[in-house]
């Protein structure tokens, strides 16, 4: 059974999904008004004001942490120490040292430590991964993400931490490599110390490269990821309703009769059907699967740590 901590903006979505899945047994929120609001909505869930009271509930096997980012490491550490499986919202920690400690604690106790990287459960992103893994695109050369919009202007989290964590989790998932170089440039135009425009460059040991443009100062609303392979190229566009994924049969090639000069080939454009399942529901189901002993819980935790390590290196580069 599952307990959800934090009922601000995002936590209620997690509570709803676990309730729909029939496993929500407890809620925890420090704000009295929010406790009052959600108590009648979930009559079968015990409501706690203190996180320790949630941890003391023996019926709770898995704890879902949807509290502000700076609290994630401490709450996840306490939950794992209490023997609970943990699903912690993104990013699961703010420093590499913290996430490494959480991963070790989870491994030591054979518990699930799953970061809430929602996009990894998006059927469109799963399709990208499948296209890459079966070799449909040929050798992957580069990946780049665009996550831009005019607003919401955040003052407590920069564009890298607020927007970049999504694309970074997807890029590392798709390429399944630890970057050897992480470089970020950006500026804090609106709020001092909070970068609203950030450009990131990643290079991987295989030679692949990736880029992310993250900004809430932009005329375009973009939620797009492009993967360039030697044989085909593919675009995942989360702003599209029906064309979430588009595969382009476009590639460079060498004709033998032109003395090895590069030509380009433009073939069909293909739009695979992408299921419309709610990614958050799939994420919650994956957590339950891991808690039940299915899947590779160690890899899920390690993958989460890889994202935090890259975020830390990009942050150091941005400030350096
Ligand atoms: N995956 C996504 O797409 C997505 C979207 C939005 C937010 N998030 C993540 O969800 C998390 C929460 O974000 P939010 O926007 O809901 O924040 P929020 O500030 O609206 O809500 C956080 C809630 O946690 C409560 N809280 C704080 N400390 C607590 C504690 N010790 N025990 C119990 N409750 C506590 C606060 O009172 C607040 O109600 C963040 O990590 C954020 O990155 C993820």
C-alpha cells in the first residue's frame, strides 16, 4: 500500500492515480488547509501532518514524495531508513553526493528508489527508445531538446533545474551513457541568480553529442526532442496532439559515381500511432511493479543518480 507526502500542486495527481489503482492508504501534508481539503476526498486514506507518522504506519510499503525539491534528499533518506520503497519527484536530490548515498541505502536494503521522471513513461518517448534500440535510425549521432516558452517565470529554480531535468532524463535514457563532458551557458535576465535562458552541451564516450535549449524567455512554445541517426531522423513533439512522433527517412549518403561526395536522401515521412495512456498512470504502475519485485530496481535508481550527477556538472559549468 502507498502513502503520498505533499499535497500542493503535483502531489494530488499522484494521490489520484494511486487511488485509482486501489493502493492509496495514507496521505501526509504539513499544511492544515490542504489536509482539510483532501481528507474528505480520500476517506479510505489516513491523513498525517508529520512525515514520521506516515513512516510509522506499518501498512505503508511505498512512500511517494511530492514535496519541494530541497526536502527530497532528507525525506527519501528517512523513508528508506524506515524500510519503505520510495518514489521521489524529480529531481530526487540536489547534489551527486546525496543521490549516491540514497542509491547505496536503497541497494543495501533492497528497496526501490525511483525518481519521478514523468517523460520516461510517455508512450512517445518509449517509441523513440524502441526506434533507437532496434537500430531503425542507424547509428545515433546527436540528440537535441527544445523546451521554451514565454513564462512561467520562476524565481526559485532556474531553467536548467525547472525545465532541463525533463530533457536530461530523456536524453540519458535514450543514449544510456554517462556524459563525459557537460557544459552550460546561460543568463539571469529577470531575477538575479536565477538563469532564465540556458544552453547545454553534452558529449558522450561513444562520440554522440546532445544539446538542450531551455528558456522561459522565448516567442515559441516548444516541447520537442530531435534524434538524428545515420539512416533516419525522428522528432518527438509533445505540443502535437496526433503527430507526437514523426520519423523522417532523411539521411546523408555517398554515391559511388560522385567520387565519395556526400549526397542527401529524402524519403517518406512516417507518423507511428502513439497510445494516449496518461504517462503519470504508467509511472505509478511502474513503481508498483518495482515494489512487487518485477523489473530492475537497481538500474532505475542508478539512472536517477546519473541525471543528478549531470545536473550538478551542468550547474557547476553554468556558474563556473
Ligand atoms: N513530473 C512533473 O511533471 C512535475 C510537475 C510539477 C511538479 N513536480 C515536482 O513535484 C514536487 C512538488 O512540486 P509542487 O509544484 O507540487 O510543489 P508545491 O509547493 O505546490 O507542493 C509541495 C507540498 O509539500 C508540502 N510539504 C512540504 N514539506 C512537507 C513534509 N515534510 N511532509 C509533507 N508535506 C510537505 C507543502 O506544504 C506543499 O503543500 C517537486 O519536486 C516538483 O519538481 C513534478
